[in-house]
């Protein structure tokens, strides 16, 4: 049995993480948060004092951090060099820096290889739901189910503000617009909807409705 891959792409705040974890739980699949991997490498670079404008050094050191990536949808977790960084990678410093690090080709090559290994390892036990920006286009172009989640800028900013302490909808809207612009205009593997992905606007939907719609697609396509 080859196992199922569900590719979930979309911009920040589109509801990818909650929906992906919910779908993985419902189907008894593994779950991979590729954004957490880019965040973990970014955290490592910041810890080492690497200048974010220095793409050559980021490229040269891209292979140094050793990542351990959890795939349990209930508690995925991620460690760098053996230390759990699940909390620190969500901080504003990493969030503000991650687009610069994820635009470096050597970083992407290394993480895409690792993502494909994790996906291959999950197939014998049934499969995996993978969320990111380039899953349907680059990481798993043969995935039988590809979803591209969107939501209005307002809805995305409101959701993100509810998740974070000490911020405002306006600040989040500006921060997300900046990150999405960087992620979708970089030259290598930009945020993009795969030609065969189904676009799902989550603005009017609650989480259960988004999960139900993805489960319906899985049923239809498998
Ligand atoms: O999904 P999340 O917001 O945690 O992703 C953080 C960042 O990681 C994105 O803004 C993007 O720069 C990068 N990323 C990426 N490719 C992916 C997943 C995330 O470039 N597949």
C-alpha cells in the first residue's frame, strides 16, 4: 500500500495548521508542519548571530542544525541539536526573520530533502498531511489531494491576533502582508497554488467546516 499524502498550502493565517492537524487526526495520519522546520533553522541562525542579509553565510551553514521533527498531530514538537524549540520558533523575532532564511536555495534544498524523507517514512503506516507553501508544487507534486487555503486579509489578521498576546489586528495585518509578499515573490519555490490544487476560502467557515470540506475532497480523490 502506498499511503496517502494530503498537501495543504496557503499564506499565513489561512487556517492551515489547525485544519491540517484536524484532518490528520480524523484519518489517523501523521502530520508535518514544514513552516516549523524553516522557523527552527531561522532560530538556529539567530542564536549563532548570523546576519540575515548575509545569504552566503546562511547557505554555507544551512546543513549545520540537526532537526528532529515530530509528526504526531496531537503534539508535533520540533528540536534543534536535541533541544526542543517548539516555543521559541513562534516568537516575533523568528517570525520576522524566517522569510529571509527560507528564501536561501541551500536552506530549501536541505529542508525539502528532509521533508521528502519524513513523508516517505510515513507512507507505510497510512500517510501524512503536510502543510506549507510549496507542498503541492515542489515537495510532493504527486500528492493525490492538494488544497490551497485562503482567507481575507482581515480574517487572517483577526485569527492571528487571537492566538498571540500583546498585538493588534492592524499590526498583524501589516506583518502578514510583508511576510506573504516576501514568500510569494522569492525566486525559488515561492508560495503558489498548484494547478491541480483545490482552492478553499476559509473566511466564512469555522474549523470543523474546513476539516469536513478537506475530508470530503480526500474521499472524492482516493
Ligand atoms: O507556516 P509558517 O507561517 O510557520 O511558516 C513560516 C515561514 O516559513 C513562511 O513565512 C515561509 O517563509 C517559510 N515556509 C516556506 N516553505 C514552506 C513552509 C514555510 O518557505 N513549505
